[in-house]
């Protein structure tokens, strides 16, 4: 006799007891945009509900984050001063170093993650040092060491290099270890595609490239085997967590990593993915709260243990009910 599969869907109780995937607030990492300025709480036009804060007002956001049970935040800085190399990113008094110190002092239980890149700090908006109109990999590695060391001295718990430079994880692991920061976690943006879904983020962080695009360092969206090579490289170089970014158009890649590697897998539910749900919801075309939960669930079902998402607060409110 064939199984009657509908039997296990009959009541809420049976559905709950056989559910294969469940979201938890502890899966979420919430991104924060911190601007070097005073008295700023400015909504990002293309990301309704997401704000840029200055440090003197970030407590408004953090109090809510902590009250909702969210345990981790990832920080993006918007500095006043930009230059060709992004040297503000390794200033001990730079905006992200100040933010790390502030959060670890006032919210000691929060896990503080720093994005490690240069596009928010360079006057040209590319993710490293330029040479002949392209990012020079090995010159950028030298500066990556300086940036993570400044973040480590400020007290960061985890660093997440997002620039797709070859050997970034190796260099960062070495710099951290030789300075006594062996227990800082490295979450590699191992598989980061060159995606148009980052558009709203670049408005939020003032980090759009002033010329060209990022195709010489971020991955071609057509490539799947290459994702395994990128992930393996990060493992060999000492990463503790692997990330896939974006999430939704790359659920197959999340699953590939889950099936092939045994490190925790993170997925970045990026700005454009957030904006699309918000825009359709605000037009009354979809129920954005339900679509949000279905979307987050699909990312977890695909294999992500950790989800970096702008929806974290809203989703936590629903999960905490
Ligand atoms: C910086 C960085 C970007 C994102 C995270 N870190 C932008 C980019 O690569 O252009 C995108 C995040 C998002 O879209 O939400 N390298
Ligand atoms: Zn960058």
C-alpha cells in the first residue's frame, strides 16, 4: 500500500511534529550601517525600515536588537575621509573601531562581526588598491592585515573579509595569530558573486565603484564548480565559517557547500533581496511578512546555518510570538 502523504498534514499538531526545518532567532546576523557623524538616524530610501545611524544614536537600534534576542551584528562603516587606499579603515580611531569598542563595552553579550573590505573607505569605491584600473590582489593583502589588526585591537569577535581577494583568509589568519588573536573567528565571504542585488547596499554604504564593476574579483554568477574551489581555498587558509552571497538566486550553491564541507555555512540575504520584498509588500502586491518568513526558511532549508539578513528584527518579532 502506498503511503498517504496527506495524513501527516492533517492537523497543526502533526504538521508541527514532522516539520523538517525551523528558523531560530539565534540563526540571524543583523547588519548595521554606522556613519561617522552626529545625531544621525537616516532611513535608506531603497531599504524601507533600515537606517544609517551615528554612534551616538546606535543604542536606539541595539536596545531593540538585544530585546528581540538577536545575538550577532555585522558592522559596515561610512567614514568621513576616503582616500585611494582606504587608510581610514585601519585607523584605531576610525568609525568601525570606535563602534566595536562602544558595542563591546555597552552590550558585552553581543557577538560583534566586522566586514573587512575597502570599498566604503576608498575614494574610487573599489575593494582594494588600484593598479592600472584594476584591484591589485597582493597590495590589497598588505592593507587587509592592517585593517583586521585594528578591528582585533578594538575587540571584534569575528571578521568577515568580503573583497574576494585571493589568499585573504590566509593573510588575516596569520596576522591575527601572530598578534595573539587566535580566537577571533574568520567567516569568509567564500563564494561571493558579482551581483546586481547589491545595488541598495551601495547606496546605504556609499560604496558604489566610481568606474567599472567588480567582475575581476567577484565571481561570475554562471559558475558552480568554481564555488567549491573558492570554499575549499578558504578552508585550507583557515576560515571557520563559509558564506554564500547573495542567497536567493544561489540556493543551489548553499546546498552544494552544505553537502561538500562540514564547516558552518552562512548565507547573506542581501539588500536587493530585502528591497524587492519590501517594495512588493508596500504596494500591497504580496504579504511581505509571510513572504519574508518563507524566504528565510528556504535559505535555511537549502543548508544555511546562519542567515545575515535585514529582516532579522521583523522575523524575530514573529518567531518570539
Ligand atoms: C563590501 C560589501 C558589499 C556587500 C557586503 N559587503 C557590497 C559589494 O560587494 O559591492 C553587499 C551587501 C548587500 O547587498 O546587502 N564589499
Ligand atoms: Zn568591498
